[in-house]
C-alpha cells in the first residue's frame, strides 16, 4: 500500500474505504460480510475509513467491526457532521456525541462538515459558534483533524477553503469532473495551502466502469497496459501528487483485493504519454454521446444575469452517460443550492455568451432545452423547498 502525508506528516493510505455502500441483507447491513471486507482492506494496508451520520447503519457497523477486532487505534476514522440539520449550537454536541456512541470511540480522527454546497452554509455554522466548538474539541482530543466535504462550484469551494484553517477537505473529482465542482483548480488551490485532499466518486459511483460507451471500453481493452476501466480512473487520480487519498465504496472481497493491488503500485507522476492519450480517447468517446458540445472552457462566463451555463450543459450531457435522475440531482447540488442560483430562466437573451463561445453553440436555445429536461416542474418545486431548508440563515 502506498501512503501520502497529512499536514502533520502522518501517513494516510492512498486508498480509503468508503463505508456508504456496505452490502445489505434483509433490509439492514450485513455486518459479518462487511467485517470480512474491512479486515481484508485493513490487513492490506488501508488505514482510512470514511463514514457519515446520514449513511444508514454505517457508523454503527464500522464501530462494531473495529471493536470486535480491537483495531480502533490502528485506523483513522473519518465521519461527518450533518451541518444541514444543525440549527443551534447545542445541536453540534448532540450529533457529535451520538456519532461517538455509534462508532464506539471517544475521538474522531478526521471530522468533516458534511455536504457543503455554498459558502453561506459555512457562514451559518460560524454564526452558531462552530469555530469555538471545533477549538474545544481539538483541544480535548475528541477531534484530531477538521475538514469539510464539498459539492458546489469552484468559486465557493475556494471561498470556504480560504475562510478557515482547515486540516483537510474532500471533493468529488475524476477524469470527467476535472473542471466541474471544486475541479482541478480547487485541487491545486488546496495544494498551494498544503491542505490534503480526499477524493470521493473517483469513478462516479461506478458509472465510469459500467456505463462507459462501447467505444471507450474497446479503447481501454486495446491498450497494452492491461488496465481495467476502474484501474485507469484510479491511476489517473493517484498520478496527481495533490491527491492524498481516494475513497472507494468497496462491497466485495474481490473489489477490495483489486483496489489494494492497484494502490500498492500507484505513484504520482507515473502516467506516460500513452496513458494520457488513452484518457483523452475515453473522454472523447464519452463526449460523442453528449447532447451539447460544451467543453467547459467558460468563455461564455460570466453571464450578466448569473446563469451557470457550463454547469447546466454538463448536467444535460450527464443524462446520456448516466441517467436523468442522476443529472438532476447533480444540478440541484451544484447550481440549485448555491446562495445565488444560476438557473436558465434568469436569461434575458442578450447573446453575450454566444459571441464568445468557441464551439458556436446556440446557447440561448440550448439552455432552454436543457432546463426543460433538468428542471421539470417537480424538480423546480423540490429545489426551492430544499433551498429553504439547507440555506436558511
């Protein structure tokens, strides 16, 4: 197993165990099966285990397995405060104490503010006294490292990153999300501040394995490297020294063994020209299935009325690679939950975007088409309801 270092110089396995997707049996987590998989990862060198308050049964399962095998002090637990449920300073302790009980521990190694999508959410927590609360927990040893997980745009990510002295952060990042959400720009900004970055959705929940176009699968199969689609995606991430740890939601012994095999030889800077060319070929094959030929260059931005054109087109294109439901959820997270949303209905058809588009996309027409698919009426209503809940002051 390869390791990279946190801010304090402590080793973190480059492969982290994502505990959101444990197998279930009769409607609940199959703890015995999860135990076999966790122990296989542990004995292969994985030392970072990521869970969260809102993953049903996950914290309790991880806590039980670590206690059964007396290995709590040999691993790093990462779990998360459900900040979207916090409306008072008292709630901070209430949720944290419940998590400690579930995990059967008196401290958390890596604690995250869960699912930030806008800087306004962090600002709300600050008003509730979260900075003093964190300081007290760190002083007592109950929290060793503090961070946040993020789904939103690059601008807000950088704003949150710069607003506090974070120990680490967690972002969605893969070769198809290189320039969306926090993106490579966010990754590099974190690196400049010497903040370790943990990666979630490295394969977009398996979509970059199971839903690849046949042309992309064929290109990978023809490569003399012998990579599987999963291995290509993981090695692309580990090739970047700014990436500290990559989470995988492993739920079979075969998956654990395969990922640990890859992580035992992956090194930063190891990609060859042929590897990068293969990534470009795969991305091009995916792009051929897209509905709009947007490259995400952002020459169309900023829109005078705040429409987030690249984000809308990216999610619209997701409907062909993944599904409409996945694309709509992504759009709700990254655009709908911004403090100042960038919906297509804000467009006044000034045409400035089209004048700057290198691809000559008829943007004014296409954003209407995309909005109808991505934000049908039930989703428009749903986004407004969730906005009132998650962005309340």
